[in-house]
C-alpha cells in the first residue's frame, strides 16, 4: 500500500468489518435457507472491463473475515492493468462464506478499480508534460484512505490528506480574514499563514494575474490557479518563472479528460482533479461461484 495514502491493514480490517455488518445485519437469510452450511465452494472474480486494478487486498480481507479458512489465489497486484476476461482472484472455501462476502468484496474492488482506471486516463493525457495529476479532498466520507490509494495505483499523486497537513488559503479564507483582496490581500494572507504555521507548506488560491503577483511577492510554496484558461495559465507560468525560488503552480477547476492535455501543455507543475474520486465509473467485475465437486 502507498504510504502517502495512509491506508493500513488496521484500516482495511475495520472498514471491511463495518461493511460486512452493514450488509449482513442479522444474517444472510437467502443463503442460510438454500445453501447447506457444510457445502464447499469455489469462485473467481473476472474482469468484464479493461482497466487498472485497485483494492485486491481489501477483497482478500472480506473473504477471510467471512471464512478464516478460505484459500485465495491471485497473480494480480494493485496497479496491474486488466483486460476483459482476466481472472482477478480465485477462492475456495465455505460456499456460504463466499456468497455472503461477494457483494462487499465487489463493491470495494469495482469502485477502487474505477478510480484507478479514471486516474490512469488523466495521467495518460498529461504524459509528455511536466504536470502531475493530483486528487482532492472530494472523497467519500470515511473512505478517503481507500480512494487515495486507488488514485496512487492509477499513477496519480495525493494532495494534502486533510486540513491539518498544510496551509491552503482559498477564496473564503481571504474573504473572512479581514486582510482585503487583490494582490495586497493575497500577500498579507500568505505572510500571516507563515507566521502562525511555521514549517507547513503554504499554498494560496488565486483567480487572476493580479492575485498571482501577491502570492509570488509573499513567497507561497504553491500557487493554485483557479479556473484559469490555457492562455492565463501560460502567462502565470511565465511570471512565476521570473521568481526565485519559483513556486509550484497548480491548475484547478473544471478539469476533464477533454481539457487536461491542453492544461498540462501550459507548463504547470500540478493539475488537481476532483473527478478522480467523485465522477469515476466503477470497473465492471463479476464473481462466479460453484459447488466444489466431492
């Protein structure tokens, strides 16, 4: 697992336990009614889409929590490319255990693989430029470590994990700070942040070239260029290039697969994309189960 995502085995165990409790309630009535408790079974998860795999350790955890004796086999790892028909994971154990684990395992796998696949598409579009693709805090509540891991598996980078990790001064912060607006207000906001949060990275959001100059004057570590078109982004890159040290420049706002290549070509260092974790399409995976011949 990527350290940057903060996804640990303990988090996986806890999330899987909660997800199974949500799905099972007081028990799987259908499986208990129709499938003998002692019946052994085997299953396999198969890709019906091409894409990038993420979440296989989570799926393994689901099956093990339902059946500690289950035997799991896979040659796949997170970050692997999948093609239609590829077997992701095979399992042998209690047929009841396999059935009751199926939906939770697929929910994690399909969604995380969808995020990884979406991220990989953005990374591919930006290839050949200096720009890296970053996620945002627009994640599913309580699933941020999982979704950020999936972004990393797709070749993307993780932005700040949460509000305590770095300074990111946005429009509403400036509006409520009493420091004013424009070049002077931005510069004052960055300076104040430096005073009260020594040692943290300071990033400032700017909406035009005048505000950019304020962030440059104050020596922001990163400047977030909000909803700027390619021509403005190119000018921002030119102006920042005249400063030493040069801050990292991050393009954000309205980025999609149709626009990301042009944005990357402007020379920015980072492109943050909320769509990676809020507008992806789950990867199509299916699980097939059968009784093990006696």
